[in-house]
């Protein structure tokens, strides 16, 4: 029995020595991490994690205090690493690190850090997508902004950029959907872009001979922002559809918006000739008279005599 108690006493002393050594190793690792923070955050993080592991193997109030400090500084260090990656435009790496921050911070009850990491993720998507837009990598930019709008459907900037990416990639329907959402969320630029998308759509439809569809698209373009080009295309579509009166009205609006257009005389003559052909002598006379002093002056004078 005496030998048994002696053995137990020896074991207790060895355990105490081992615990003391483990705690010292934990303190040393923590201090090494603190020193490394300024120059090498990855090394600092590794040291803090070692300190946590060592401290958790120890007993006592001091060990528990060190565990708490480690669980506080590890998420904060991870977040700092993520921010460095963001500033260095390493967006994919930053997103992976931010997800890790969220997990670790949640496990360690570092609520504020988890919330900050979660708040940074949309910003990373926005910056990554904007960079791709600048690089004219429109397809990938659209994918990134799509991910962002999935996270934040009411993010007006994300919807606007998504629309821009789709528009540049030639995906008009997708562009219209995103830009319409952005416009509803108050992005003024979205309206201008929608006007342009519908204008291009209308132009393509006019060339394809789909006049009714072209007019619909071009009127939508004007609903977001009137343009002389849209009215000119509308006039062309109406002319091809045999609707002279509506074509004339569209040409008049073209001239109202762009009175000094290079083709102003051509449009004046077109209005006069179209009206004359349709039997609208008053409009034909009015617009032939406007051609005095232009390259069409002689023709206009001759037609005025005919009309009389």
C-alpha cells in the first residue's frame, strides 16, 4: 500500500509539472502571436490557435482567461486578414476568409465580428464585379452581380451593375429585368440605360421589318427618356406600316428635340412629301415653305406651285 500511495503522489507531481509546462507553452504562443501581428498576421493567427489548444488542455482560472483571450483575438485576426485580401483585390480569397470568420466568430461568441464579416461580403461582390466590368469581362461580371442580388435583392447599385453587365454582354432581356428593378429602387441612371436598351432593340426590330414590335420597344425607350433617334425610328416604322399621319407626328417630334440635326432639311422634305402623298395639303404646304434656303429649295418651290 505504501508503494501505491508513493506512486500516486509521484503521478500528481508529474501532472502538475506537465500542466505548468503546457500553460507556459500557451503563454509563449500567445505572446509570439502578439509580436507577429504587426508583420505577419497569418503567423500570428497560427500562434494564437496553438495558444488556444494548449490553454484548453490546462486547468485553472488563468488558463480559462487565456482561452477567452484567444477566442476574442482569433476571429479579429481572421477579419483583419480578410480586409487585407479585400484591399489587395484578392476577392475570391477574401470571400473564403470572410466565411471562415463568420463560422469561427459564431463558435467563439464574437457576435460583433461575425456581423462585420457578414456586412463586408456584399461589398466584396460589388468590388469584384465592378473590376470585371472595367476589364470588359461582362459575362463574369454578370455572374458576380447575380450572386450579389441573390444576397441583397433590394441593393439598387447591384441591380444597376447587373443590368449594365447584361447590356454590354448583349443579353437584353436580362438587362431590362435588372435595370427595371434598379429604376424601381430609385437609380436614375437605370432609366437612361433602359432607354438605350429599348432603343437598340427597336432599331434591330425595324431592320428586321417587325414594325409593330419596333414601335412598342421605341415607345418604351421614350418612356424612360425621349430621344430624337427613337422618334426617327418610330417614324420609319410607321412609314413602312403605311401610317403616314403617325409617321409625320414622329418626325415632328424628332425635329422638336433636335432642330439643328444635320439631316433636318431631309426630315422637313420627308414630312412635306409624305403629307402631300397622303393628301394633307396644309401640312405639305407648311413644310415645303420651311425648306426655303436649303438644298431642297427649288424642289419645294416647284411642289408649292403644284399644290396651289
